C-alpha cells in the first residue's frame, strides 16, 4: 500500500513536563525498552473512539477490563475463527491497540467449536438474554450496596460481645476488593453477547456482499435499522417529560435549569406540578444513569449526579415543541425504508438464496439491539455506580489527609489505592497516624502535572508500519481502520484540498456551519443547524441530534456507536475522517456527503451567525457564571 510508516513509540519524546510518565502506569501497559524489536513489529492504532483523552492511572481499570474481556470471549469462550483479542498499550497517556490474528492453520479447526458455542446462544437468544438482564442488574445492585465510610473511633460494642472477631477495617478492605471484582464481572457480562451481535451482522454483511456484488455498505446497514433500542430510552424519557410539561402548562418554569433544586421546587409547587414530578422521579431510575461522556473516565458527568443536564435538555425540547418542531426519532420512516430495501433485494434472489438471506437477516435483526443496548447497562449504568463509589472512597481518604483535592485517588493505580487503604486501616488499628498524608499529597501533585502535560499534545493516529491491507473484521467494522483511512493519516490521500474522506456511515447530504467540539462540556455551544465535528461522539449526545444537520468524527466504522446512532436519527454522518476535528474550524461552511463519505469545506462561505452564536454563549456565561450545560438560551 505504501512504504511510509508512522513514528515508532520508542522515537517519540513526551510533551515538556511529562518526563517519567511511564511510571504512572503498570509495567505491562507501556512499551518496555527491552521489547523494542517485538513491539515495533506490530501496527498499533490509537483508540480515540473510546479513550479520546489522557487516561489517569486509576482510570486504566476501564481499558484493562474491557479490552481484556473482549479478547477473552473471542479467544477462549467463543473461539471466533478469524479473530483473537487485541493487545493494548498506553503511549504518552493515550491508548493504542494491535489486533491479535489467528494463525491460518488454526482457523478451520476453530469453526466447529465456534458453531457449537455461538449456535447455542443464537438458538436460545431471548432466554439467555433475559438471564443476562438478571445477572447484570444483580451486579449493579451489589455495587450500589457498597459504602466507603471513615472508620469509627471504636468498634461497636455489639461486635465485641457477639464474638464477631473482625473489625470495620476488614470490611472496608473487602468493600474495595469487591468494587474491583464486581466491575470486572460486569465487563465479562458485557462481552457475553456483544461479539455474537457483531458476528451475526458480519455474517449477514458478508452474505450480502457475496450475492449482491457492489451492494453499498449502507444498504446492508439499513436493512437492520429502525429497531427498538433501550440505549435511546433516556433521551425518549426526556422527550416525554418535555411533552408533559407542555400539556400541563409548566413550560415557564424551565428558565433556570442550571439550578436544578430551584427548578424542581418551582415545578412541584405549581398546579399539576406533582404529576410532572412523579413522571420525572419514575424516569430517573434507571434512565438517568447516563453519562455525557463514555463511562471510562472519572470526570464523566452522569445525569443522575448533574440534574442540570437532563433539565437543560428538557428545556431545549420544550422550546422546539413550542416552535412546532418534531422531536421524535423518525422510526416509522426508518422502518419503511428498511422494509423497502430488504424487499427490493429479496426479489433478486433464487428461492434457495432467499431462504439463506432471510435466515441471516432475521438473526441479525434479533441480535442487533444488544449491540447498542449493552452500552446503557455497562458503560452508563454500571460504570456510573462504579465511579460514584470510587469518588466516595477518594473523598473519604481526602478527609483523612491523603490528598488535598477530592479527585486525588484517580492519580493512583488501583493496586496503589489498595496500599493506601491498608495504610489507613493500619494507622487506625495501631492508634498512630497513617503515612499516606505525608507521602501522597506531593506525589499526587507531581502526577497531576504530568497528566496535564500529556494532555497538551494530541496522539499520533497510529504507530509503526501498517500492513499492506487491513483485513481484521472488528478493526474494520468498529473502528473504521481501513487501508484508505491509513492513506489519509499518512498524507497519501488523493483528496483535493479542503476535502476530508472517511466512512459513509449514515446516508444523506447536508450543508451548514461547522461546530467543532472536543469534549462533552461544549455541548451547550451547539446551535440549530450546525454540523457537529468532533473526535468522537457518545450515544448520550442524542438530545442535540435534533438540532444539528450532520455529524463528522475522526474515528469510527459502520458499527461504531456514532454511526449506529446517526442512522437511527436519520442524520447524515461521515466517520473515521482521521483529522477533521483538528483541521476544521468552527464557522466554516461544510458539505457533508454521507452517501460517499466526504466532507468538503466550502470556500468563501463562512456562516454569518457564528459570531452571534458565540456571543450568545458568552452572554449565557456572563449571566449565570457558568456554561449552561444541556440548555439553550
């Protein structure tokens, strides 16, 4: 494909001020000097789709558990014939991945094993999925029952007289161990069904390519669209609450959503307000266990903990309803298009081919919802509870003097947290001060400086020499790492100046002003008619999708969350552009062609109201002293 290569991780110096960054992480997570020849022999791509920013030491739990469990199911549970797991390393604070292939001689022997294991799940999908729901909800309940309170001055006398024999220090350590173990268990549940969903779709996709030479990727994707997914339920609940507020004549009470307590009090005391509050309360659990991030970072904000977010989105929906806009997803239209496309292709098949086609399509549609629904149960709900408990522990140790800021614990590895916790219980047990308050404040401050320095530079899209052709199916389908994509990254693209090429992820053509955002904290800047340009989007950004005309991302394949969500909202999207978010500027006029996977900067056409929009944002901040996240003045 090309003789060009990406830089070697061994030849890249860290950002100024980040020297010694490797010591923040476990030895197995970084490129070791004595493994240079081995590591440089592999192609690594940056997974900015799931980890778009620098990972703090404690946050590696998300990448270690998720990527390890993905590989566990491919390699050990299901024995997927062409795919094992994915190796992963942190480089300058960012996550890089390298797929592990299956030797050609081992592919065929794995087929009967895979058919027996996967076949059992496909034949008993609904029953096993119901069982899965019970398992994951039980795990979430166990996580929710954990508590990290400071140790008492003395053991309760009842524990003494009952002959219990252990103290609260033993329970505190056990609670931490359980926090880690339960989260690891949840991530194994995450992949119990997920890879099978991808396999079923990939099987249908491959069959379509075989019997319909030249069929567009989007035509295949559209044949499984328009399904009912729980991942959209949080957004749907907000829409229902907005409609109810209009029906009950409560719309004038959503003017200060940045103050949730005052807003909810005003609604509760208004005529018919009690009815709305009851609906709000019912929606909160579990659907507000939803993050504007992706669940892998301690700083991700969850609706449950930041009620100004859902209230702001509701306020925005109310405004759109009052101007006569439709706020619901176009499900009926998506289903009609799905059925039309399926029927048209069915007419081209022989009876024998039709039977195979309908069987594969039926299976793909049956399992497809899980491909997105798992995201709510694990990344949003489970990880929301996990981070809530982790913050409680961090704040408890902060109160004991281990670090001055509430988030100090996240600059420790999880094994170091266990050591710090044992230090704390030991000091309590012997009646002497713990050592941690004299050690960790300076160390956390040092690490914070390193993380900030790493954050100042964006990562390379990939490392080392790429293969001539990318063939690994999950890499293509989930991350959109294609041979053409690598050409773009290496500067070998034949695209004209001002054009970006990527994956034609969701059909349609749209034009509008670019709105470039790099984090969920900027969602309040998005205005009606914008083209959203971001390194990656999250499923929880659904409430802004009704305002924007199209989406452009740096990374993501046809089965990435960004692609699936855009298709379900009927919005044009181009994913996997590589560098669009770093080269496009807010206000530039864009033409997004989701049919062909191109994004074009229209020269000489700068959106006139961009400055006015930015002025409106500044006015909001001046009035309220903060960005009104999720609201639209």
